C-alpha cells in the first residue's frame, strides 16, 4: 500500500530540518531565498502535521514567489486520512515554485477537511498548466479523498502520460495499482 516515512525521515530528522530552515530564514539578509525557505518549511510542517504553521509558511512562500522561480521541492500527500511525505526519494526536476506551493496547499486543504477548496485549487492548477502533471496528480488525490476512485484513476493516468522521469512514472503506477475499483 502507501509508503510510510522512510526510517531516515524520523521525527528527529524533521525537527533538524525545521531548525535548519528557521536558522537560514533568520540569517538571510535579503528576501532572495525567503520563498524557498518558506516553501521547504511549509513542507516540513505538513509532514509533521503542524497544519497552521504549514499554512502560514506556504502562504508566505506564495506571496514571495514569482512566475519565473523554479526549484527542486517536495510535495506532501493526504492519503487515507494521513499525511505522507513525497514518494520520490530523490527529486531531481526543477518545477515552478508556485506549482509546488499550490500542490502542498491542496494537501493542506484536504488535511483540514476542506475538499471543495482543495478541488478548486487542483482544478485551477490543471487549467493553468494542462500539459504539466502536477495539477492532474493533485486532482487525483482530491478525487481519492472524495472516494471518486474512477476520477482519481483518470487524473493519475493523465499525469502518468505527462511524466517522463522513470521514478515518477513508477510512483504514479503504484498509485494507480492501489486505487480501489
């Protein structure tokens, strides 16, 4: 079924990551990196289950990021009532920062029981970038949370058709294999 946190991702690792990002935010004498630090910190807070802190960081990151900003960032997922870290162990693809922030905001909304907000944001992601996999992936998670498994499969198949990275293809294939009929 779903992957649990890898052993190396225990609570001490997350606490250490949180401290590193907080120290970097305080040490930075410019705003140049604040959006990335806030996005990463928002992800850590999501995985830790600190939803209010995650929301604050992700919204701050969204307000600072530009359309041109790209980075290698992680996305958390809301699966069967639990927060799960990114399945891609070593992400290597630069992605628009706002896309990843929005994906984590979809996850946040699902975790807070705000399915309509999550769906609206995922639909907006698909509308803004129909040829990118992220909106389809997140729409799949929304549909999965709503127990509309046929639409979850459809969204993930669309995402799979758009992904070229073998590790990400494998992750999507695993997701598709676990969707109930």
